[in-house]
């Protein structure tokens, strides 16, 4: 899966820093930041952070920030963006979130966003996030939830590096097992047009046709639930995911 993940996200690296891209959406960044207080002396880790848009945003007034990711193209794009912002407090590190190259108790704030559903073992990554957090440190996890039906199958058609979106109860259990005492639970329905969603992931033509056919069949009442809640909006097909944020301190 690491090989497929690297292949997929190497192609998307430059897109991650475009203003219209999901990961650079300031509204979403503020949604996470509002639930993740960061102090002036805090050391921040953005685990499986891609180009580090979230880590850079959270750490604007922090002591330092580390971005960890397995895709070198992502780290390179993030480093260029950080340099363009005049940041001198950032470190970009290549590594696996499930086996981090850091000693224990190193960070005050650890975050991960839309990464768990690309992992073979999300529980291992959550344990690692807790391990590298200092006692009493803050951890925030953001990911999409399993919408049921054919949701995970269609997500994998769109992006083969997708492994599995978790059900709410499963995600909450994994976070609790990682010793995070959750005090922030937030959820939002995220609607987006189908075709840009697929083009951002460079979805293969045949797979894109299959996804669109499945959504239209559900919308017309002729097909099973896709878990993506399709709608027709201004002549374009849209889908809706559920995003959840779980945040709290390490016990």
C-alpha cells in the first residue's frame, strides 16, 4: 500500500498547495484550529501531513513544527511553500506515521488529517501519535467516516490508495485506545461536485465512469446505496461525505 500511496500522492503534490484545493481551504483549517489550541512554546507535529498545510497553519505562532510524510514530493512541495511564507521554524521529515522516527514525549500538539483512511493499520499510527506526545499533550484526528453501502469500494475506485474509512464507533474506539481523552467531537457534512473530486485524484477514466454510474443509479432509485449521498445541483452531480474531528489530551 505504501507504494500505491506514494504513486498516487506524488501526482497530487503540487495540487495540494493550490488555494482551491481541499487541503488548503482556510475554512477547513480554521475548523481544525478552533478545536486545537496551540501555545507560543508548543512543538507541533503534523503526522502523515502531506505538504503540511495544516501544521503550518496551526503553528503560525508556535515554537516549531515538524511535517512527517512518506511521499517525498509532498514534503518538497511543502518545503517550497514554507520558504515562500518566510518560515524558518519548519522541519520536513520523510517517515511512516505508523513507525515514527522520533523519541517519545517530543511534541505538545500532534495532528493528522484525512490520512487514516489511507493506512493499513490506523491503530498503529494513533499509538505512535500518543507515544511521541508529551504527557498531557494534545492530539487531534480528522478523517472521513464510512457512509455505508458501497462507500469504501467507490473511494478505492477513485483513489486506489484508499484502504478503508472507519465507522464512527470504530474510530472513537481506536482513538480512546491510544490514550486520548477526547474533549472535542465535531462533525460536518462536506458536499462537493463529483467530477472535480475525481479529477483531483487523477481517477482512471473507466473507474470515473463506474463511480458516476453508481451515483446516478442510486439517485434514480435504480441502484443500491453508495454511501456518498448523491444529489443533482445546478446540473452537476454532487456527493457528500461526513467528516469527524476527535481531539483531546494524552492521559
